[in-house]
């Protein structure tokens, strides 16, 4: 289908809602939103109150949700309209008649033992990565049964998982969505399975004799009840082995994933998010049935869109350059940029980019100078990137601290390597990293380096046919703080 204009989309909307004509404000909101404008931009452009425009938009999405029996938001309404149009065209071609596609409602089913992921358009504020969404949707709709979204904390794994669940193509074939967020409570496979099967937890004696049956029962359920199962923070149910490899704390999880990949047929799909590399499924015999996607930061244009989604817009070339410098320093990290955008929008800055830069621009400039400094290493670089403001400290620094704490507890040498490696201002070769812990046995050095790789804590750069490694700027900032507080030789 060719690119759909806002007028064409408006006609389809009125067809879906079975009304002859929307009022003028509804048309404005729909058409401008179709062109990618935020509520604030629409309100300013047409001289309306922001809350009025936002309420009008919410009413439109609710009307669409009711008509289609599917959750529709400003986040996904374009995909819904396009999917409806495509479905209608195929029906016309086969039956020479138009009819509304049958779309089952999106559901969420969870036990109180688990946290939930909120599907809230006002919090998600999804931007960019559209080509990635399309590619991953195609995989899930194909033979890929397990999609693994991995990367450092705050990089957007959970948001992407939620975004995929809202794709019309996925919502139509798998209208039921189960969302499970593993937290520090370390749930067993039994609790996980029974929360989906809605069964009571058995006694230890009963579980010992029925654990295998529980795996089979859950697989049978997923075979007969096609759904999308989102498992968030899977790193919480992993532990490291002697060689640094990851495996599940409860072996029944491994059995479940193996059987899920192997059994025929399997109409359900899994999306997993993790900060750590997940164990190989079924000894790697069904590689085409799983896919690992390592998420990196937003590109510059996507990051500017993120600021726009928080109603922060550059009014001059100078302000645009300020935003671009912030984006570069944070390497497009969605959580950090979201926090900064939120700070800019609220009092006392009230969307004044110039005022925000006046307060914090010096911190950004300092980091920029360190990144281009001639000295390869320094332990005295600025460590304020993740905590120069209260919100960055509360919402970003604390999450990275948890990541480093997990690393220190499970692999002390890898933690030391990370902290010592934070002195590198640029990417260096693997041998340079290993030299930092040269006093340790060679095998231990390799395991420590691989541990950082398995946890996606090393960024890679390719130069002249060689691979160089470095830390993400946010990880480096926190690791430098840790380096100040310990002497590696006293820990090892």
C-alpha cells in the first residue's frame, strides 16, 4: 500500500466509526496527529487549550477502541488504521464487499505474585525505531517463537515489548497478552506457571512429583490458547556458573523454553527482556525459531522526537544544538533523555532549553572535552553524568547502581574489570582490557571479560577490520564513582 494521506485516513476513520462526519476539532486532532504532531503542537498551531486538544484525542482513540474491540492509542492508531485498510482491501478483492475486520479484544491476565507492565500512552511516549518494529513484527508473525530483547538498563526493552504487543498484526492473531515482570522476589517456575494456568500453588511434596507435568500443562495451554507472553526482567531469574555463563535458577524454566521451541504446533509467542544474555535454548538446534535483538540508543532524529513528545522544542538553531549535544553525550539513552526532557518541561524551566543549558550545560561540555582528550586513560574524569540533577539521580543512577551491584555479587573480577575499564576515555582493543587485570590467571581474565559481554556492558566500535570495546557513557560515569571507593588489589 502506498503512503496513506491524512484525508484517506480520515475517510477510513469515519467508515470505522460509522458516522458521516467528525466535528472540526476532531478532524484537526486526527489529521495533525496523523502527521506526527503532538497535542501541544496542535494546540499552539490552532490556538486551542492544550487540555481540550488532549481530551479530544483521548475521546477519538476510545471511540476507535470501542468500534474495533482493540486498544487504540495515539501511539498505535496509525498502524491500526493502515491494518484495517489493508484487511478491507483483501476482503474486497476476495468477496467484492467491504466489511469490518473481526478483531478480538486485547486482554491481560496476571497473578498477584507478579508485577505488571503498564500500557499507558502518556508514559510510553514511543518514538522512532519504526523499521525495527516492522522487522520484529514480521519475525513474530513468522516462524520466530522467542524474541529476546537485550541491552543495558533504561535502553527501552520493556517499552519495545509493549509497543510490539500493540501492533495490529500481532494483536489480531494473538489478542490475549500475558505480561509477567520478574522482580527481586525470584519467583519459581511453579508460581509462574500456575499464575498463567490459574491453579493453586501445591505443597513441596506435590510439586516434587508434578513438576514435569506442570511444564507439559503450560505448554499444552499455550498450544491451545494462542497468546503473546511478555516476560520482563528475565535477568532476575538467572545466575552465573563457574565459567561466567548464565543459567536459570530454577531448571524448570530451561525445560519450559526448550519444549516451547521444539513442540509442534506452537501458535503462541514469547517476548523476553533481559540485561543479561539468555541461556541457549534447546542446545541451539532451532536457531531460526528464536531471535536476539541487542538494543542501542536512539539515533539523533529519534531522540529529538523524544524531546518533542514531552513538548520540548527548539526555537532556535542554538537550542537545537544544545539538545543535540545532550543527545550525543548520553548516546541516545532513552531513559536519561526522557528524564531530562521531563525536567525541561516542568517548573522552573517550563520548556526553556536555554535556561536548562545555563544550569547544566557546563556538565555536558566537560564530558565532551573528556571524550576528545588526548590522554587514553583518566580516573579523574567528571562522574556527574547520571546524577547532576535530582531526577537523574533518582531515576537513572539508581538503576545503573543495581546493575553494578548484581555484577559485584555474582562476578567480583568482572566488576573490578568494569571499574578499572572506566578509566578508558575511548574504545580500546580486548588485550588492553585484559591488561587491567593481568595479575589474575589468564582463564579468569577471559571469563571476566566475557561476563561483561554477556551482560551487554561493553559497547563495540569497528575500525580498520578490528573490534574495540568501551563502556556506555552512563555506565562509565557510575563505574568511575565506584573506582574512587575501592582499591582493586584489596578485593581480589
